[in-house]
């Protein structure tokens, strides 16, 4: 578990992280450098879940070294499916990371929503539903690995 006490907001008790794949962790279906290492470090404290429509069909192969689960969405329009997945884990104990319009509901539902302004762009709807915006995925993961950065960003 990751515990973060954010002045004016309360304590985050995170047991799960749910990540979108394409546009968030990957560009054109290829995992971005540094992501596997960071997710494996995070997996020592929280469960890692990768939830994707897998547009390029490469997610499972690219993520084989990550200590976590990969789940391919059942439907091509997956916003509600992602939201339901976050709810099933316990939204109040989950961080969600994404960049697309189909991530907007999970970003809003999760205790912590991190939107990535990554190499494939960012949906305005996702941006509006997040708690934090980062330039790239590794910065977002580092917020959880170095939680004082998260405190500095979210304190009231």
C-alpha cells in the first residue's frame, strides 16, 4: 500500500494502479523506456493493472516483463468498462493513469487520476477529469514513487 497524507485533502491509501496502455505507457504500441522498471518498483507496494483496448495488438508482448496483470477490454468503446474495473477494485484505493477519452471516467472515479500529456496526445475530457497532469508517463509514476512530489502538487 502507498499512503500519502495530502494537507487539506486527507490521506490517500492506494492499493491499486490502473493504467491505460496506448498513448499512456506506449507510443504506437511500443512500451516507452523506463516504464517497466518503475512499474516493477511500484508493484512491491501496490497491484499493477494494465487495462487497454490494445489498438496495435502489442500490449501483452510488450508488458511481459511487468509484474502486474494485463486485461484487454471486451468492447471497442471501453470508457464504462474501465470505470467499472476501477470500481471493482475499490475506487477509493485506486490510482488511474490515462490519456484518452475512454479513460475519462476511470480518471474521475479513482482516488487519484493522473492524465498523461504523452506522445499520442491527450483528450480534453481526460484532462478535465484528472487530479494531476504530467508531460509523460514516467513523471506520473515518479509521483507515486516519490510521494512528496504528489503532496506538493495536490496540497490545498
